[in-house]
C-alpha cells in the first residue's frame, strides 16, 4: 500500500472517531428491503431480523417453472462503541423446478444457502451531529423561530449523507446449486452505505439509503451491485418503502423492484411485508415476503446531544461547573461575542468568563441576561409548538364533526328509504295475498260451488212457489163450492185438510232448513279459505299478522 493511501485511510479513521452514531428509542431495522443503512443499532444492542418468502420464476428459454421458498436472517450487535456494528446474515432457498422437454415434464428439487456472511460496519461520517459555532446562537435561533423563510427553506447541507463502510466474508458450501461452480468457499464482500434523513413539516420523515456492493472480488466471477431504497414514515406506526436493486455478474444479472411497508408493534418489535418483481423473462420473478425484527435493548448510556441554545436556561448552583477559557478582543472591558462550549451535560453553552479581574456583579448580570434570553426563547418555542398542536386538534375536530354530520344525514336518508321500501313491500304483499286468494278460488272452484248452491235454492223456491200458486187457484175455484156445502160438514174432509196443512208446513220447514244449511256450508268454506290464506301468510312473513287481522275484521 502506498504512503498516500495509508495517510488517506488514517484521515478517514480519525475523522470517523469524531462522528457520533445515532441510537434511537425505536428499533432501527434494515427490513423489509435488502439494503443496509449507514447507522448501527447502538452500543450493547442485539437485534434479530428475519423473514420468509414465497414466489414463482418462469424461464422462457429453458421452458422451466420454479416454485421458490426462501428464509433470510440477520443478527446485528453494537460492539464497544456507537459507530461499530458486527453482523451475521444469510439466506436459505428451496426450489421446485418443473422443466418441460417435449411432452415430458421433469421435476427437480434443490435447496441450500445462497449466502452466509459475517462482517462489520463502521460509521465513517455523520452530518447530523450538531457543531458549536462561535457566535450568539441564542439570538440567531430566536430570529430563525420568528422567520418563516429560515424555518421552511430547503437546506442544501441535508444532501450530504452519512457514510459507513462494511467489510465481510462470504461462506458457501461445495456443489451449491445457487452459486457459480468455480466460486471459492470463502470470499470477501465490501459495501459502502450512505443515508440521507429528511424531516418535512408536511411530508413527514424520509430516508434515502444507497448501497454500492463489490462481492467476490477475489474469485473468477466477481459481482457488483447497487441498491437504492426510499422509506417514508406515514405516522408513528406505519412506514412504506420502495427499493430498486441492480446486480451484475457473469453468472447472473438482474434488475429487481421491491415495494412494501412496515408496522411498528412496540418500540422493540416491527413487522413487515413486501413484494419483489423484475423486468425480464429469463427468468421472470415474483416473490411475496413477510418478516419481523426484534431488538434486545441493553443500551445504558444515552449519548444525547442538545441543540445549542435550546437547553432551558441557567440554574442556580451551576457556577462550579463553569468551563475555564478566556478571549479578549478590542479595548479592555468590551466583548463582541462569547464562545460556545460543547458539554455532555444538559446545560450546554454555559458562558465562560473571559477576564479574571471582572467583579461578581458584572458576572451575575451577564448570567442573568443570558438566562432571560434563553428562557424567552424556550417559551417562544413552546408557544409555537402549542399553536401547532392546537391548530392540528382544531382541524381534526372540524373533520370529525363534518364526518359525524355526513354520517347522520346518510343514516337519515337510509332510514327514509327503508321506510318507503317497507311500505312498498307491504302494499305488494297485500296485492300478492289478493291475487293468491283469487287464484285459490279459481283453482278450488269455490265460486262455482256457491253459484250451484244459489241455483239449487232458486229452483227449490221456484218449485215450492208454483205448488202454492196452484193450490191458491184451486182454493179460489173450490171456494164457492165450499160455501155451498158449509152446512154439510164432513169429518173426513176436515181431517184431510188438516193433514195437507201439516204436510205443507213440513215442506216449508224442510225448504228453510236446506236453505240455511247451504248458506252455512257456503260461509264455512269461505272461512276455511280465509284461514288457510292467513296460515300461509304467517309462514311467509310473521310481521303482517296485524294487517291480516285487520283485514279479517273488516271482512267480518
């Protein structure tokens, strides 16, 4: 290695020691994508990530169809310092290949580990670490809080990503069906990972990760890859991602697209799902995967870096923690600015006293003034945050109220439609009952029977009516004779007359009884028909009992 390369490497390592890795309260997983972020999991944190996938591949030239099952795993541990992480990862794959040769199909099963890698990742550069400035940042930050332009303008420095390097070793078994036949059992892999984090007031949090991969560089079949992953945090629990992967080698080359999302179940547990597909047919790929990540958090020391100027003011009794330092400019007793001192405590930026000959009153006034300014800034920041929260809650309340009114109006319209529909169904039911009754009468011949009974009654009335008229005429003719023979009373004639009257009375009573009997039969048949109709309607719809009872009362 040349002296220039050694010097460059030493500079990078020394600069990396000045960077600060970001341990987060929530789990920071590489899933559901295949890229790895620039930041480690944090010192003394163990994280396990894994998932299963199912898919199909079709090769147009070889005329094969493959059912794919794979299981991937990753174990990450933050070792010694925040910037360093060791990692063990791999993927197991099992295939069922159906190859068509002519009219025959051949089934082949194969399974093995596609990759098994052990390596370490180190954070070289972190642009998100706040740096102290030699100016009055309290006043500057206060001005930025009041300025909309300063708060919402695009900051070009956010385009500078965090950079980390990963060095590892691949381990593959002999006669592996998923690797190049001449590959060595152990080969190196190098990855340069960059990460940009953006937080917007309207679009939420975004992260853009890029991996540049150089794999198996010492073998006869080196592989090169590029992975670009964009992740968007939708809310506190849901996030979506899109990933594009390019891999190039003499053994296999492809462009793969992945889409999916993740759900944060707890601070240390995340579930995810994704689909993957490519843009060619030699072979075409479609895979659906599900996975989870879990963190064993043994991180004890929180390395929190407060933003300068937002510490909450100076408290009494902190004079003993002052940092020693002096700087004098201009004439004696006049100072233009104070140097900010970085401190691990929550009380950063405590003003050092530049001249030792100043009296205590001057120092007390100076500290009191700084404390008031910091307190005003903190209160202003809290007021702005509270206004945002109130505005957000107001919009949420208005939206919920609008939804409630719309829902009530919709329910009222639905109830009105249901009532109209019920009325129509009731009318239709009554019409159906009438039609059914008419049909039953026509089928059973009840009307015809009633007509026959009426005809018979009329015939009987006609018959008995004719006899009475004849007897009346005979009586009229014989009356003169009887008047002449009044005096000659014959007992036998009186008896015959009495028998005739009795016979006449008996016939009239029999006629009346038959007439009443037929009328009763007619009413009874009609009632049976109505009872059968009611019974059928009850079986069809019990709700119309009251309507039918009402109809029967009207009929009676």
